[in-house]
């Protein structure tokens, strides 16, 4: 499947196009078996042993094994693991609501910050900018953000300091900077 996808890089794909995991015709008993792992980005979904295109656009590839569909869209659709800058719009109990430019606001728990405990809450106010990462990004569920990485450290994630400017830019420009 990996080679089949690489052949289609740069071509326009439409929703419903499928790629299946095909076993190689020749199996060597002496060579080690290489497991091909493909990371699906925006516009691609896994369904069992198939990869299905879910939005039209140009297939893109980033080494070593990430594929996504590059298309024109106006609204950002969250993807698990992507980092975003958002504005805190509401504070209720132990949850912050963050506007990241999507169709609905994401939730950010006060425990999702580096060093935060029930006694040591982070100093986050309405209007603050937060650099965070999606841990839940599903079309059927509310997006959920965290300000720590998988090892439990901040590594640049969190509340931005006072001052500065925030510019809204098109998704196309953001995707171009991602490729660099």
C-alpha cells in the first residue's frame, strides 16, 4: 500500500477513492519482514485494512510515512496530535473553553497544564492565548486540548506571556508553513 500511495502523490483524489493493503506476491523466508506503517493526516481515514479518501484535494507526503489531502477549506477541522493557538473564551469550574477557529470550541482542563494540581491551579484568564495540542479530535465528540506533551512536560505548550499580536491567516498559508 505504501508504494501505491507514493505513486499517487501530487495527484488529485476524490472522496471515496480507496487504497487497500495488498500482500506482496513474493515472500522471502530469509529477509526480515518490514511492517509498513502509514500515518493518516487530514482528508484520509482508515477503515479496517483500507485507506479511504474523505475529502477532495491533492495527495501530499512527508517523510517518512505521513500522507494527507491538501485542499481549500475555510474552517479548520481539528486532528488529533496537531498543535494550535487558541483564545480562552470562558472559564467554568475546572474547564476552560478555547476558540481555535473550528466549528465548535474545545475544552481545556486546568489539570492539563505542566505542574498543575487541585491546589496549584494555572493562572489562566479569559482572553489569554494558549498554545496547546489536541488529544481528542473526533467528529462525534467535543475537541479536547492539553498543554503538556506525552511525557508530561510543557515543552513550549501553555499560556503565552503578556503583550504581542495575534494574526488570523488562511489555512492554505498554515499548511504551506507546515511543509517547510
